[in-house]
C-alpha cells in the first residue's frame, strides 16, 4: 500500500519501533536476568538498570534488531522469542516496544559490556532494591511467569494526570 493510503493523521500515533531483551537463567526465586546498568555518561537512564535493547533501524525487522542489540550490548547471541508488545504513549508520537525473552543456557559468546553500560546478571527480587528504569519491575513481573509457549502479551504505557506511570495489560 502506498504511503498516501496509510491513513496517517494527527490524531493517530506515529510509532517508533524499539526492542527490549530479557535473557534469563533459572526459574522461580532463583531466576536471574541479564540487565544493563546505564553508563554514567548516558543522556537517559544513566546509572539505572534496564533490559538490553534499542531502536529498530530502517530496513530491519524486529527480531533481527533484538539479536543485533543483544550482540552489541552484551556480546552474546541467543534464541529469542517475542513475549509481548507495549505501546508507550509519548505524546504526539509513541513507542512500540517489542519485548523479547531468551534462554541464557542456549546463549553463545562471552558476556562483555559495550558502550551503553555494564551488563550483569541480576536476581529478579534484587530489582526492587536497585535503581531501575520505572517500568522494569512491571515488565519483569509479567515475563517472569511466562513460558516460551505462552502467547505474547499486549500492553499500553502512559502517565496518568498525577504523573504516575500506568502499564495496562490486555486480557
């Protein structure tokens, strides 16, 4: 369909595609996630823990972008699967966050930090006591319960009139 037929209007989101990757090892209370602590020089989220990931580049599909980001930020490759999508309301534009999980027992390569920050294994429960990006505990709670065979979730994220983050999952 040509651009002129896409129905782009000011009352609809223009979405920027991004990926968030959560490689995990172990299950239950022993579960750990590979997270990145933002470099002190980062403009956004300096010193805060987050999932790995980033922008989907033009001409790239979302799974290829997730695999590229995992390799760039952590030095590993893994078999990733889509856990869900989150539409993040960012005003006139929005972010379409594609959330991926990966089983670390099948990862290849050696974990190393990239320019984005330090990469480390973090127990799920420790996230409550660390400086984190605001939606990280919410997303981890959701994906921690998931198995690879589960259908992907769908959610939207926004700040309410009191400035409090809301992440609403479709049922």
